[in-house]
C-alpha cells in the first residue's frame, strides 16, 4: 500500500467490531511507528496498550466517575481554545453536525448527542486502547513529537487492515486513567486512541470530514 493510499483511506472510526487484532500485529505497528520524527531524537513518548480485562476495567472506572460527577477531574489541558474564532469555529461546528447527521440525531436532542459523546469513553467498542503519555517537564515541541507518532501509528494501522480514532477526550480523566496505568506524578496523559476493525455496516463510519481546498491554507513562492 502506498503512503498516499493510507492517508486517503484513514478516517476517525467511531464504531468498531469486537474482534481483537493479533497482538503481534499491534506490537509491530507501534514498533515501526517509533521511526516517527522526534526533535533531538528525544523520543518523549510512552505508549500504554490495553486490551481484554485491562481495558474493560479502565472503561468501568471512567464510567463510574462520569455517573457520579463528569467534571470531577481537572483535564490535563484544554483540547480547544475557549472561544474559537472563524473559520475554526465553523469547521468544528460543521464536523459535529455532519457526524450527528449520520446517526439522525437532531441538534435539539441533547441527550442523544451526549450519549454518543460518551461512547468516547468506551473507545467506540474498539478491542484495543492506546494511551499516550509524556513527561510533564517537556514542552509543546515534544507534544508535536507525540502527535507525529500517533499519525504514524494511524497510517500503519491502515496498512495492516485496521482502523483508529485518536481521542484527546481521554485527557479529561487523567487521575482515573493514571491510576489504572500506574502513572508516576511526572507523567502526563496526552491522548487515547481506539484501535481495531471498523464496523462497515455502521452509518457513522461513512463520515468523511470536510477539508479546505489547497489555495485556502497554502501559499507558494518561487515555485
């Protein structure tokens, strides 16, 4: 498979089949992804892979926290700026509307939309959860290194016939996840990622989020 094919095929899958991928395939993807760029070769990332009972236990832990008080933990960071400006605000709004349209959940169905969002914390039914952490002493340049590792994992997953969904939403529950992963105090939860086989029959997996045309985000000089 060409890299361009993997880029085109990759989507954020939000409905997975329960079948777990072979463990050697998962290990191979992560091992190969470690060739992702890393400034100064710091390789600041750590990857925690959960499946089976270990993943089920984490999902149960977070579900219990959400049922008692979904805002009981301080998030590691703000996933989005507090007041998004244009055109970022419209892009995010449109992506949300397109997603809920696949499920026929109208805007005024707040409970339906909340229920769908809560599927984040079940990894959309994926049998494997990846959790990415890094030392709190590093800065945004090293955060970008972790992002490049994640992107490489996502493309390698496509090559292996698997699918993913990157989930920064997990950063909302750093204490609960940290306890289950036995993270030291200096280790920060950056993101989660669902990994598995997409459910081809689920309508949500037909979503292709929109992208701006080239001339709206790129300039070329001297070419």
